C-alpha cells in the first residue's frame, strides 16, 4: 500500500544578532509560516532505491549514486535512525518557495521537512527539539560551525530569543571538533513575546551567498584582531536586548533606529555588500521605520520594518533599487 506523506517547514528571518550569535551573543529569529519547503515521500519504483527529486534545484539523484550530497547523508542517517532499512524503494520529492542561499533558511527548512517525513514513515512524530538537533548535524556538514539558530527557529516554528552555548574553555569556532555532539541541547532558547505584530518587507538582492564564506571571513578577522570584533559583537548584543524589550512592549516605531544601528554594525563587521546597502538605503528613503541586512550577508536578503501606510512605497523603492523580489510578511 502506498503511504504518501507530505511535511513542510517554514523559512526564517533573523531580526537582529546574526554573526554575533556565533560568538555567544543573543539573537532574535522569526519563522515565516507562509513561505515553506515541502517534502513528499512515496513508495518508489521497485528496485529504484532512494530517489531524491528536487525540482526547484533542477536535480534528481539517487542516494546510491550521490552519497556525499549533504541531503543524501542526512537521508542515510535518518533511514538508519528510524529503522527504515538502508536502501528502501522511496521517492523523496522536494519543493520549496524559499530562495536558496539567501539567508532565509532554505537548507534547514528542507532538512526539517525531511526529518519529519521519514520519522512519520516509521510511525514517529518527532518533537521540535529532536528535529532541530538532527537538522543541526546536517547543517554542520554544510556550514562547518553554525550557531544553531536556523534549525531552532525552523523546527520550533515560533519567534525565538537564542543564545548559543559556547563550548567551555574553547574559543567559539576556533576548533569545532571540541564541541559536544548535541550542542543544541545546551543553547538558551526562549519563545519571544511580540505584543504588536511587525510588518516586514524582505528585499532579495538576487545574489546567492554561501553562509560559510562570510562566517569564515568574520572568524579569520576575529582571530586576527579580537579587540576590534568583541566590542562590535557586544554592541549587537545590546541592540538585541533592547529589541526584545520593545517587542514585548509593542513599541514598533522605536525598533526602526535599532535595526538601522544593527546594519551599521554588520557593515563594520564586514558582511554587508553594495547591493545590500543600496536596498537598505532605498527602504529608508521609501519610508521604512528601519532596515538592515538579514542572515549571513554578502548577498541574500535584507529586511525593512514598515507600516500599512508605507509598505507599498517601500516595496516600490526596493524594486527600483534592484531587488529581484520583495516578499511581505507580518510576524506576531
Ligand atoms: O544562514 P544565514 O544566512 O541565515 O546566516 C546564519 C546566521 C549567522 O549568524 C551568520 C551564522 C550562524 O550560524 O548563526
């Protein structure tokens, strides 16, 4: 009997605190429930083994042929973990509305949906913390030393305050092999209160950026000159603390200047780009309350905080400044 299973997971947006979060400072991340990745699992043709069909990537492959692909590795681990046999005849279809390599968590969302689908096939409904941990292992293969914020906000699908637990006695990311195997369980993760919904526009530069590149550049910069980077990370942390208080109080207008300030700090950290800066400036000139890059930077997306009255004009300004797409979302 064919047992078709469909699961999904949302995109995410980092409101503030990216990069500094890798160094143990707090960050705030939001799920975007309307923008999702989906996995559909069905019986494969007898003898096919596990076939992955990722239409949006224009790719179809088998686990046997491409075992080193990070998604193949995750699927192989999950088949073992959920006792599904090493090479069942299975078709894994992946579809996603989330722009790839743009700071919106596309990889973590696909991985979360895959964990849920394979778990369900074996009769399990995994808790968000388990999904998050399994996705984290997969993200490490891709990004080396992710903070864990992406897998957490996507697996829990709620706005979070996130503080990464740093391995004791080690410098953050200096030696990833010294991290314990399930660092997610040590992180501080709190649901975030948002008293007044936030209206956000997401402007996509259209430039794809592999997270590990800017993250690696920051790490090299920090290793060479910690005295320059530590105060920048502390300043980002100070913003995150203020943003959390304003979200709880429902003071949306006061958030704008803090987002602007966070963008300036990210420029100083060295992860913005001319394209991101152009969109950020255009959003402010178009009437946004504040704007900043979101995610790893060097491309990908930026966010603008808008109101009902300014949303259309800001979207227009973003398109005129080169945004290849503008998404709108309300959070909280
Ligand atoms: O994957 P992105 O583009 O959302 O970036 C992740 C956020 C960083 O703080 C830059 C890295 C991390 O692991 O937290």
